């Protein structure tokens, strides 16, 4: 009986550990998503502006 209780206790601790691992993993992935979003939300418009300047300069010199 004591051994069964010990096994149940270990199982409950393992479930708690697994739940914490899922929570931490989800938090890390959310943080990574927010970081990439903030990086690319600033980077992509700058790249479009640079490309537009290059395209317009080439177009103007061609005509």
C-alpha cells in the first residue's frame, strides 16, 4: 500500500512537472513570436522603402 501511494505521489509530481514544462514552453514560444513580430514589423517597411528608391532611381535613369 505504501509503495502504491509513493507511485501515485510520483505520478502527481510528474503531472505537475509536465504542466509546468508546457506552460514554460508556451510562454517562451509566445515571447519568441512577439520578438520576431516586433523585429519584422520594423524591418520589412524599411526594406520596401529601400527597394522602392532603387527601383525608382533605375527607372528614372532608364527614361
